[in-house]
């Protein structure tokens, strides 16, 4: 029995449209699928945990965006019950690194075939994240993109937010220790990645892998605000790691100290003074294409 957990607010209603198509397909083919809707933030975790405890559970499917997928995954860690991620949110970034298609019904077909594989997850202060966390310019972009999410899905709200963010961005002073190696300086971006895509399709770490047992630390040095636009074509062209202002390394543990730091965690912004990141290799089963 598959359980589908639907976030009715994801993608400004798009998740409900996708869920209706999946329900129609399941009923037409007499598939054993149950459908549950979340009523409040955080509920997907509890629903996933309850579903995984059922003896007939063969998988739990998130229908929503990256936030819904994260909550659902939190309920499945330690159960070995596989997670399916049907993209129906605004950004849908994690599936891009996982190699899943953007078409929700194509992902549903992959889930029905039943193949799954263990993938790495990250922890921030002991709390799960799937994709990427960071502080700096990417947080400002998310702030500015929020206004555009009501009208657009995919990359567009983040691109518009990116353009708007340039006018008001200020560097972030971070004290960071990566696998015991410390540094302190103002940065444009300090990102800790499991997946490599953020902001609806921005490749912050194109080489990131969900199967290498490592986190990717990407630090982009601070530059004058007027120079930021010159780096955008290279960023979108997957060349950020080749910039002279970028440092990239594989790590197992990262500590970031920055009083009053605003940090994005899989697209959600949190405020904290200290963040400790760790990798949990092969901790989550994920429905993936065969082969």
C-alpha cells in the first residue's frame, strides 16, 4: 500500500491538481493507494511516520514542494520505507539532483515500478535537510522571490527575486570551521549542500552527489554589489565552481557562527547564531529510476 501525503497549499494549488490526476490513475487501475492531506505546517512528518508503521506500507509519497518532501522524509528516517517525491511545488529543487523528471506523472510511473535506492541526507543542528542550506545572497533572493511565487512557478520567481536582491544585498560575516579547518571573513554565499540546485533551478553546486557520503561546502567571496551581475551568466551556466572567488570542498562536518544569521534550509529561512552541519550517508530510501 502506497500512502500519498498532499500539501494542498503547495504550488498555489498545483499540488491538488496533481493529486487529483494521481487519484484518477490509481482508481482506474485499482491500485492500493491511500491519500492524506496536511492541514498545517509540520503535519507531513507525523503522517509519514504513522503510515510507515502500517504493516502493509510499501512507500510514502510526497505531493508538494521541497518543504513537503523534507517533512515527509523526516517521518521516514530510520524506517527504511522508501520516499517518493512527486513535484508539485514552486521550486522542486531536490529532484533535480536526484535525477527525477519534472513531470509529476512521469515520477508517479517511476514510483509504481518500485525501484528505490539509499541516498545521503544532511543534518543541521540535529535536524534533517535534504537539499541545501546557506547564508548570504541566496537568503536575500528567497526574501525577494516570495512576492513573485504567487504568480509564477519554477525558476521565474527566483530569477526576479535575484535581480531585485542585488539592489539591497550586504555581505555576511561568517566564522566557519570545515572538518576542523577554520576561516573567518565576509562572504557573498556560504552554502552547505547535499543536493546541488537551489532557487527553482540555480546550480549552486553542479557536482553535488546524493551518493558520495559527503557534503559540499561552497563559499563565494564577497564582491562589490555592482559586480554581482557579471557573475550571473556563469552561475546559471553551471560554472560557479570555476570562479576565482569560489572555494569548493567535500566535507563531513561544517560549523558556521554568525550572530543573528539568517539561513535558508531547503528553501525555508530560519534565524540562528550557530549552525552545525553533518552528513548521514545512505540514510533515506528514495524511489528512483531503474538502472
